[in-house]
C-alpha cells in the first residue's frame, strides 16, 4: 500500500499531478481544494495517498493531511459514493466543513458538492454521523505531527490557522467527552460553536459548546 509520497511535481492538470519520486512518476488525483494548495511544476510536495485497485484500474488519490485521507476513506464507504464523489465533497467543503455538516446533520451542505444528489447527501450524513467525532479528534494529532519539538506548527500546505482551529476542536471534543457528553452530541455542539466563531481557542469553544448542550427551558 502506498500511503504517502514526497517528490517533485513534473506536471499538473486540473485534477491530478505527476510526482517524480526518485525517478518513478506517480499520477495522483486530488480535489480542487488540494490542487490549489500544491506548488508549481518543478517544486517538491508531499501528499498522503489512498490506492484504489480494481480489475481494470489502479488510481492514487492524494490528500494534504491524514484527517482528509481518513474522511475520504469514510466517505467512500457510503453506498453510492465513489472516489471522485468523495473528492468533490472534500473539495467543496474541506475537512472542517465535512465534519461540521455531518455532525450537525446538514445534508444540504453535502449536496452542494458537484454530482451529489439529495439521497446520497442524506445517506452520507446518516451513515457517518456517529463516526464524525473520531475524525474531528484527529485534529489534535495532526497538529502534533506538523509541529516541531517546541510545539510550533511547521509551515506546510495547510495554514497554521487551520491546524490550530482543528486542534482546538479536537481538544474541546475531548474535554466534553471527559465531562460525560455523548460523542455525537459533543461533536454537533463543537461543530456549531466552531462555525459561529472560527478563530475561537479551546476554552472559548468549550464554553460555547456547553451553552449549546445546556438543557433548554
């Protein structure tokens, strides 16, 4: 299994790049969002990859983070969602948007992706709602993986602000779990709080999520 590639971009099109890794060229398909973050021809890039093998086809799909790769894996586990449909969803919403849409049951946001109809969008939300918390929790792991020994975030294809936001959501989700809230409820509250205040740090997210989770009446 090819899980990650680091090499020089030989050429790029609208939906894939050819990456030269020590003389071997790999064609890697990416979402529009990922393509926009990649450097130009002749420059070095690194992508996490997922290899799809069929009787008549082998294709590599590339992702800038492990969290996005994991979302791709989950999205393609939904009946009717192939690799290209998954890339369309991730390209339209990004990992944060997908997490938020599924945690909140917002299938209309999923439907906004090219080629995704209402039935498929509803099925994505229904099938993956209970799995959203585990992927949201990967934000903290990703931030650590991209950091140096002093905890500072190393520059890469994903901006510092995005990494810090995902880390804050992961930490808030963990804190709510420690307080006894169900993963699905906690994920929905954190997603809503993060959507209302994208720059919020962990303590602010926790307070906002607790307000959303408080009994009404």
